């Protein structure tokens, strides 16, 4: 979730590296910046939803050299809330 984006150019540079790193790590993009409707205490913010075959695969993709390089490009260009969540059985 992106609470705010202060540097769209840094976000674009991040995305150029992040998408290939995520897909190389086995990730599939399910939602990326589409329409959002928040309810209850939610805040309508840019949301990206990824799916991996396992919790560990998601952790490895996040820790990968390629994704970490993407994060360096982003720097402080966005305030994000990133979580890795195990799926329900």
C-alpha cells in the first residue's frame, strides 16, 4: 500500500526494476494501482497485490538482489506499508 508518493520519478525507476525482480522470484501481479474503495477504518490508497506459491518464496523475492536494487531507486520517494502474508488454506 502506498500511503503517499512524493517522488513519481523515483517510483517509476523503482517499478522498472521491481517488476522483473518480482516475476523472476515467482511472483504474479494480481492488482497494481487500479480502483480502490476503502471501508470502515480503511484508507483508499494505491495498492499492489502480489501472489507467490509460498510464504518463503515471497520472502526470498523481497530479499533478492534485484528487488533490493529497486528499493534503492525508490529511496524515500514513497511512504509504503508492505506486508508478506501467508494465505489461508
